[in-house]
């Protein structure tokens, strides 16, 4: 059955004659449905068999909008239960969410030209507000359950970041911050902890976001990795009382801006020697050497390094096996990249609820993907010393 679905998709992608393509899609889809229903009923149409499980009950017509045009389908009905072909359902929740957001923008009359084109391309003419409301409600329930779930155990490492999207508010188009938190728990597993939407990355917003995570059970945080946003730093100190790691990638970008065009390559080479050291003591010694070498010719860069030393090297107080994942916000960049890709399709969101719907669905899928990975993000042996509950867990397992 999977092969049949794949062949149908390949046919849709490769064939160029629209009339022939429509006929082939219709034939293949109809045959695919007949085979699925035959499996459900346990017998072919009109065949008497002791193995029969169900009977057919006619057909219902359904238009299937494809990029080759509209295909008229006859979907088989069953006397007991129901049947709906899987290939007509959006494949993933994030795709459903994207469709819902586009539809919502369209029916509210606030969509851009690009969204209008998408509506036509996706075959969504004639959509109603009730259809949109029903689809949005299904997605919102799952997303809210995920975003408000209790957080259990200790979370030694947390990454925080924000990206910006556009939304309509009171007749105006404004940019809002979408904040994301990702953590590693005391089992070495990575999870999406939560998200929020706010008008800016002010300290008050970050503080409330972190307090919300704490109320849901976020505890045992030892290190928080972010960029150098002052409001975020203050919120981390106030709510989590954890060590702050300044993202090394962001730091390097800011630092090289002080080096000038001619000094960037040399400065990058010098600073690279710091991060190549085997322990924090050696890294600090090398840091001081590099600052001393730069002061005569690049005093601004040297002063910038003086101020940032403790924050950039904070990750070296933790197990060396984790360093490659702790020194920057790179672990959160992939989800952020997928969020930007999907939100760019929408362009302008009709409201904040639509942002939460789409971004929340993307994060839910990412979390599910991490959950089924066999390998832990960090091994139990290296993460265990950071857990406040490790002695309880070890003593319990001993019995």
C-alpha cells in the first residue's frame, strides 16, 4: 500500500500532460481505495466468503484538488464503521496547521497576494468559516496539551532563543517575538519545553515565560545557553538562578565586528586557539595571552574580550563530553530554521493564536521526532552527576 501511495506521488511530480495526469491520478487513486476497502471487508465486491468482515454500502463523491486539476473520486462506504482514504489527509500535523492558518487568513480577508495564490494552488476554494474553525480547534487542543504538559525530573541544560514573525494587531502589521525553550533532562533526552509570543524580548516578557516553565515543573537547571540579550540574562538570574553561557557563535560575530575588515582573519585565528584548549584553566591562560597580543593594535576588541571572558567560557565548568553542544545555541537553530521556513509561507499571521497553532505544531513534531530516537542526546554516564535526583534514582534501581 505504501508503494502505491509513493508511485502516485511520483506520477504527480514527473508527468507533464495535465489531462493524462488527471486520468492516471484518478485511476490510481480509485484502485488504491478499492484495495484498501477490500482489505477492510475481507472479500472482493460481490464475493461470498466466510472470511468477510464487512459489507460495502455504495459510494460518496468527493473532489480531490491536485496541482494537475480537480479529480473526481468515488469514495467507498461501509455498512459498519467508516472509511476515508489516507492520501486525502494532510500527512503531518504541522501541514494541517499551515493549511489552517492560511485558510484563517483567507476567510478573514487579511491575506496577502502570496497567500491568495497558495489558496488557489492548494485547491481551497469555497472554504467556510465553520470548516476553518473545526480544523483549528482540532489542532489547538493537541498543541495546547503539549505546550502545557508538566515537566518532570531535572533539566540541567536549557537553550533559549527567539525569532520574529509578523502579525496583524488592531489593523496594523507588527513584528512579535516567538520564544522557544529546549532542554536536556536527567535521562540525557532532549525535549521542547515551551514557547510563547510577545511584543518584544523585554525582561518582563522573558521573566514571565521562565516563570511559566517553572510553574510547570522546570527545575534543576544548571546552565542556560542564549545570546547576549540583557533582558534575557536578567530573567535567567531572577527565575532560574543558573549559570549563563553566552553563545560562542553570536560572540564571535560581535567580536569580529570590532576587528575591522583587515583584522578579522587574524583575530579569528587567535581566538580559535582559546577554544582548542583541553580544560578551562588552559583556556583562561590562552585568553589572557590573546588579549595581551591584541591590545596594542585592536584595543576595542581586547576590551570586548575582557568583558566577555567569564560568560563565553562558562560551559567549560561542565563535563567535557558536553562542550560541543553547550558552547552555543546551535541545538536550537534547526527548529528555528524550520519555524522560519514555515512562517515565511504565511507571511503575515491573522492573529497570535495562529502563530501558536503553527509554531506549536512544528515544535510538537520535533519533540516527537526526538522522542523516538534510540540514542540519547547525552549519555546517562555523563549527565548523571548533574542531576539533583540521581542518588534517589540509583537507590531505587538497586532494589
